[in-house]
């Protein structure tokens, strides 16, 4: 296999896990109806230079790096924008009616 195939398989695996977690949390929030909906992750600004990351209920507190944090933030933003645009292209190309199918299945399930 070439490196491109390996990258594709890893990307496909990550996408499958992400979709599974998203649907699991959505159904959990619908069925259990907790006071505050459960989220896969939450990132909050907790003060001057301190951030709080919550992953499935587990908390992690981080301090912003003192030097070159603008470079890090810009690079992360560029990477996320690139990933998002690729995901949108894949969704539009291969799953044009995905949302309507999921909503139709969900409505049949709740009847």
C-alpha cells in the first residue's frame, strides 16, 4: 500500500469514530435528557491565559504559552479550516442527502 492509502484509511477511521460518537451523544441526550446536554468536548477561556478543556466530562486546565502563542493559534486555525473544507467537500460529493436520511431514520425510530 502507498502512503496515500494509509492516510486515507486513517482519515476514514477517524471519521467513523467521530460520526459514531456524535450520534451516540445525540441519542443519549435525547433519551436520558440530562439537565445540561453531554458534549464530546468543550473548550472555554477560564481567565487570563488559562483555558479549560472538558472531554466527555473529564477536565483539563491549560495555561497559554507565553511566547509565540499567536503563531500557534494561527497555524491551528489554518489547519482546522483546511480540515473543515475537506470534510465539506467529501460530504457534498459522497453524502448529499445524509442529513435528510438521518432525520428520516430518527423520526421513524421515535414513532
